[in-house]
C-alpha cells in the first residue's frame, strides 16, 4: 500500500484523494473533539485515548513498518513537543469554555497560519480566488464563535480565558500541521511516520491523566473501564483522522488540506446540537454554510 500511495503523489488522482482524505479528517476530528469535551474530564479522556493508540501502534512500529531513518529522530522529537503543548492547551480550553465556542476559535485560527506556514516551508502559493475562499471560511468560523459567545450561558466566568487558550491552541494546530507534513514527507514510507508518531505521542497524557484521576475525590473519579472503552473508540478515530490529514498533506498541497479540514467546524456544530444538546438556530446554520462555501472556493479556485 505504501508504494501505491507514493505513486499517487503529485498526480490528479493524488489531488482527488487528498481532498477526500481531508474531508474525512474533518468529520472524524469533529467527533474526536466532541469525545474529549463530552462525558468525561478532558484530561482523563485524552489520557485514555493516548494510551490506547500508543498500545495499538507499538507492534506495528516495532515489527511491521520499516524502521525510521536516522534523520527522523529529531523530527519525532519536535512532533512530540509540539503535540504535547497542543494537547495541554486544548484540554485547558475545554475545561474553561463551551465546546461550540472553543472549537470554532481553535479551528479558525489554525488554517490561516497553516496556509502561511505552507508558503514559508513548502513554497505553496494560493491564488486570489483561494484567498477569497479562506476569507469566507474564516468569516463563517469566527462568526460562529462570536454568535456562540453571545448566546452561550455555560462557563461565562471562565470564557475569556477559554478564548485566549483557544487562539493559542489554534496556533499550535497550524504548527503541528506544517511540521508533521514535513515529517511525513521526510521518510520513504508514510506509515513509518504514522506508527512511530502514535507510539511516541501516547507517552505523556496517560501519566498526566493518571495523576489527575488519583487526585480526584473518590466520589468524582469516573470508573476506569468505561473511560478506557471510550478511549479505545477515540484512539481508532484518531488513527483515521490524523492519518487521513497526514496522507492528504503528503499527496497534495498542505495549505489546501489544512483549510478543507476546518469544515470540521460544521460537523462539530451538528454534533454539539445532536449529541451535546447545544442549541442550533438559523443564523448558525447560515454561518456553517459560509464555512462550507469557503472550503469549496479554496478547493476549486486553484
């Protein structure tokens, strides 16, 4: 499969596959974010997800995929540090603000800086039409965040802090998107990057989650078995979500994949409405349509 994926790089078929993979990543990322914000404490949920995907990835990393080339170890170290900071910021934001407010700000900040990063690192240039698409998409995302900010009643006292953390998290989204795109292109086999990344990336948050769980009062501690079951589901989603967007960045332009992934905000709003029982009205639906329209303009404006 690796050889087939590599053969698609830079081809029209590869571009089409990258678009579909980025959209798949958007759907899965929205589900993943809702899981982390849902029933359990975000720190505990993240720890359960990470330990599951590290355990799943380990045998593939050690015994199935080709061993990483020597130049990959500094790349893995950089990815580990960036993702750890990202996860800390995201968990801090989710514990202080409503999901439908925090998530759009995170996802709105990310693509703009990812496009700039793709220009600086990979020499990618957007056309004026594509920049118009980015503007439309960001208008919808930040409009959705402002609308939610005005109407949300949950965690109002910590909302300003949550928004600041959401912006920082978005910056790290852009950072890991461009850095990981560089990483997956730096190795001959893309699955080598993915399996070793998941194994290494899953080392920190389980320890943090365990310490947090132990510090909780006995009546507040969630049962471990249900938490780990949800963590297993989240781990599977993470494999396909992160794997899809990374494959998309290897097959085609990093900036376009980053923008398309941010249609996850639309799916997140739907999840917030259908699953988390957060209110959705006609204005929010119109803003979600703007996000989708912006993504379409970016994709077909090249």
